[in-house]
C-alpha cells in the first residue's frame, strides 16, 4: 500500500480548530515518552488491536515502543508511520530534523504502512501517536512552535535551543474524529491509483465509529500507567543527574588532590636545598674546620643555591607557560635558524666533559609550527639533558629530517639511559631519573614537563627510546607549515 499526505496537513491545527480545543501543556520530551509508553502498556495489557497513526522521533527508544506493541498484539493491528521523504528526514522541530531511520525494519511489513510526507510538510514540526479502535481511541500530540526571530517587546533574538514542546493528550471522540477527517482529506491523489482516492482510502475500517469517551475503568488504568511511567522517567532523570553530579564532584576532588600533591611536592623540593644549605652553614661554624673541608662546604652552599635558583626559575617559567599557553600564537619557524645556535652555545660544556657534540639540520627542511621562542626552549631542554646525563668521553647527536607532514628532530646520546620502569614518569613535574651513579645530576625536574606543554600547544609529539647504561633517544615531531597542528602524543618504547 502506498499512502502520501499533502504538505498542508497539521494535526496540531486540526486539534486546535475544534470547538473548545484541549489546552496544550509545555512539557519535556521525557514526559512525551512517558505518555507514549503508558499508552502502549495499556494497549498490550488489554490486548487492544488498534490502527495506529504515528510520527515519532527516529531514535530507537521511540521506535522500540511500536515494535513492542506489534509483537504483543500481532497481526490484528496496523501501523501507519509518517515519514518525511527528503533524504529520509523527519522530526518534531528545526532542531530535530536529523536523518530518520527506516522504521519499517522494526515491524512486520504486512502490517506496517509508510506514509510519505513532502519535505515542506507542516508535520515536520509535529510528533503524534493516534490510537483507533472500537474500545479505545486516544491522541498524544507534540508540537514545537516556530521560534520568534525577535522579541516584540525587547527586540532581542530568541536563542533558546531548549524550547519545550507543546503537548496535547486527549481521548475525546470529537477531537480524534476531527483529526481523522483531516487526514482523510489530506491524502494525496497525484501519486495514488484511483482505489486510494480520499473518499475510499482505508485509513480505518469502513464501519469504524470513534467512541465519544473510553470506559471509566479503562481511563483509570491509563492514568495509573501514566503515573508509573512518569515516575520511572523521573527516577531515570534523577539517576542521570546524580551520576553527572558525582562525576563533577569526583573531577573536582581529583583536581583538589592534584593541587594538594603538587603543593606538597613543591614544598618538599624547596625544602631539600634549604636543608643542605643550613647543614653547610652549621658545619662552617666548626672551630676545628680544615681548609679543604671549608672549601667543600662552601662548594656545597654554592651548588645548593644554584639548585634552589634553578628550581624557582623553572617553576616560574612553567607557571607562566601554563597560564599563557592557550593564548600563544603559532608562528612559522625553520630548524636551521634555531638548532645550530643552541648547539654552538653548548659546545664549550660538551668539550669540558670530553663529549663529541654534532648536529645535522638540512637547510632545505620546511618550516614548522611552534609558539614564539618555543622551538629554542625545546632544543635547549632536550640538549641540556643529553649532555648532563652523558658521561665524560660520550657522544651526543642532534639530527633533523622530513618525515611525511612532520619534521622529525632527534636527540641521541650514549649516556646513562633510563630504566624501563621510569620512562613513563619522566614527564611528571619534579621527577628526576634515579641512577646508581655517585655523580650528582641535580636539576629542577621540570625541563621535560615544559617540553611537553610546548608540544601540546604546537600539536607535536615526542617519543622516547632508552636502555639503561646504553643511552637515550628523544624524537620530536613538529607539523610543517601547511599541515594543521594536532594534539600531543607521548610515546615510549
């Protein structure tokens, strides 16, 4: 059977056109769902074989109610499903015009009829469920009014996207008959054979009479089921809101814990150099202090002051970076303009330790995206670490090459390496690699954290390969100009 309706049909206008029309209520989609479910519950419990005219949202939660009814009542029912023909679209309003699924797949094709609606149908803004049977007739209608472009009094644009539905529910025969007559008149002739002309279209049996009102017992059962379904919906909403609040509270709790842990670690890091400084000052007051001891304690004071200064400087740098990172503008930078200068700055330190330091940065490499000064900071922190953790006589290489849409910058050393269990922790604030060496590798433990934050903004990535006592390789990838920066990915092998 092929049925289509004219674009002028509006169930809402038909209902409002009767004498003393039922009053629409401004309700939520959740309430509409509870009304539909209660109606289906009643039909199933009473085993009422009815003709249903429906236009409901395409989501599975709505369509499953119709499938539930037909699977229970079976072959004695028939369902007319109204569907917008424009690319399968349909819905109750301009915000609900998502692609409509082929609902016939949920039902028996023998007892399901798709009613075709033109793209500009007034029913686009309406959803309804109409039940037609000799024992019980009802109509549940939801209409989403057009939003006024401007308020007549204030002249402001209405931007309320959560505008509630106007919902009408009725069992009055006079109202339902008005809708039936309107549908009968709205059935389109131009796509149908003569047998389906308006005057003979089989939308209900020929001898069907719409009852004026259902029996009192039926109404009582319907009201009870509506209350139960509304209570169920309310409990689901409360549960969902409670879960959401619990998630928000947990996130706030986690954030507070993180801040507490961060403050605790900061205080501990600041306390360590002060403790060493106080110890050195105490020992310097000894009357029997030898010159070599005095020199050693003075050196301790100098080292710990440098450590304290490094920690405070790094911390201020990280705080400022995190505060301003989102507002930093990316700029086009060439590696050949930055890397050689940084390497030459560290050459004297490398020579002092007997470390062979070399770099290879082809001048033809394309420019990359980075925040202002960010590339230099990344190179400084990674190169500084490579030299610091490479023993005397070792080697450090800096190499750059093009890798697809990225420029790959590699820092490889023959240093002390990183234990596999520590690789995942090295980007944490204040984390310093533990070694069995007696050499002091003191630092703020913030360099790699700063590198991570810079790459986060630049859309780059960093990976780490390392073996204990064999050296480490840090590989940075930065998007070339013309390729959109992407989110950071931190990997380790």
